């Protein structure tokens, strides 16, 4: 499943959306964040926050 991050959404909101996908049976996902983060360090920071907010 491809998950496109939404402008203005928090890392918690996107992590919740990903968690709901997992609960509905999704076992693989590609999270597309390149449109929101022009630099790799920004993308890395977001990924760390999203992972740490996951249950």
C-alpha cells in the first residue's frame, strides 16, 4: 500500500493512519514523504518521530 503524507498532518496522525492500515490487513507500505520534505534530514527526522509514536 502506498501512503501519501498530507500537508499539515502531524506525525501522530499519519502514524495512526498507518496503524489502521495494518489492523485492516496491510502488511507492507511505502510512505511517500518526498513532496513534504525537500531535504533528506527533514525526511529522516519525520520518520524517527513517526516510528517513535507508533504503538
